[in-house]
C-alpha cells in the first residue's frame, strides 16, 4: 500500500490493526474539523437536514478518533511521544483542540446544545495547554533539530487555528455564560492567535520563497495558511456580535473589526496561491492524487472561509454578496465528498488486509 508520510510517498507493508494504530496520523482530527464546520455552514444556508447529517458524521468520527488515540496511548505510547516531540508532526495533535471547539460551535448552531458546548470548550482549553506546550517545548529544547526546509510545514499554523478556536467557541457561548473573565480570555486568545500567525507565516513564507520547493512537500496542510486567518475572521466576528453583552468587548470593537477585515483579506489572498501549488504539484509535477488524512486540512479552510464570511457579513455589515459564502460552501462540500469517498475506499481496502493479517 502506498502511503504519504512526512511529505514523501513510500512503499510500506500492508498493516494489521496494531501497526496501523501505532502509526495513526496525529492530525486525523482535521476530519472532524472539516465535517463539523460544514455542518455549521449547512445550517447557515438553511440546509438543516444536511447540517444534522454532517454533525452526526463529525460526532461519530470524533468519538472513534478519541478511542483510537486512547488505545494508542495505552499500546504505542513511545510512537505517540515520538510524534508529539517531532518538528514536523508535533503540532498536528492540535487538531484535537480545534475539533473539540468546532464540535462545541456545531452543537450550539445546529442543535442548540449549549451545555454540551460549554463542557467541550473547557476540555479544549485543557487540551490546548497540554498539547501546545508539550510540542512547543520539545521543538525548542529537544535536539538534534532539522533545518527550516524540513522542520516546518503547514501544521505549524495549527498554533493559530487551535488558539482562535478557543475564541470562536467562547465568544459564541458568551451570551449564555456572561463574565468579564470569559470576555478577557476570548480577546486574549484572539490576539494571541494573530501573533502566532504572524510568527509562523514569516517562517513559512521565507521557506516558500527563498528555498526550492519540492512537490512531495507541498502537501495539503499548506492550505491551513488560509484556514488559520479564516478562523480568525470567525473568532473576531463572534466577539463583535457578543460586544452588546460586554463593556470590555464593546470598547475593543473597532480594533477587532480592523483585525477581522485584515484576516479576511489575507485569507482571500492566499487561496489563489494554494490552488496554484496544487496544480503545480499534481498536474505539472505529476504527484499521484491518493487519499491521505492530511487532505482534510484542505477541506477545512474552504468550509471555514464560507462560514466566517457569512458571519462577518452579519457582524460588520460587510458589502459582500451572499453568493460568495454560498459558492464557497458548495465547493467545500464537493471537496468533502471526494475526501470522504477516498476515506471509505481506503478504509475498506485496509480493513480487508487487516482481517487477513495476524493480530500483533
């Protein structure tokens, strides 16, 4: 079976369940992120049945992936720690934080389950503190270190995505849990996410523009460059809408609006480059297009851009047509369907091999 790993395509033995679990992709929660945000987008488009179906798929995937990761902790702790302390894979674990907050937001928007969303938000804060600092401290202190060319990739933008997701869900829930402490925490997360984006984008942009880019490393997580600022738009828009219930948020509304517009413009700016990289990678350099869980990191920015644009239009009365988020939602849903189809096909193929292989 051919499986991309670390930006390369290699030939590996067909797995049994034990070996598959040991090498479980740490960023697989991007599937929950992509599916959950499309559930929110479907609700915004008044496609309520579709929103409920997507929410159900996201919830099932969330529970299954948590179970797999708990099993991996119990059975393959050494491999998990090796991934968590890796420059190239460590920050992919932050998809758990973002997925938890996407589920919190979707629970509120699709079903109105605010108590569940509040509990998920608190879980996300704890996971953020543990996973972010574990991976960050390892990147700073653990050697030997890779060079910039091999050590940084799109998963580093999850520093921003996970941090902004805390602001997104917290601000959405603020009218139901009003406190100045929550308002301050959401603003702090929003601003910190912007700062982290500037730091990571500087390094990634230098990598892209001053060192030769190989097609095998121009992988889907690069799309998170656009997704990270798209979720910043959503976080800021939620803060603006919550400002009527908080004096602190009301004072900061003009500054937040300016950052929201800057983030939306930046996200829009990146999409043509992301498309060009994909065309160059698959059509010009002929890298085979095969399913890999990292492709969910391509679906999420598309879905998030549509959702955040819709929310921004309402929050700041942006002069944008309703056609833009609608068209983006349709594109994102198509990308989701193709990726989900790849997941099902690959899963059935691997399941057949696992059934025939001895359990280790």
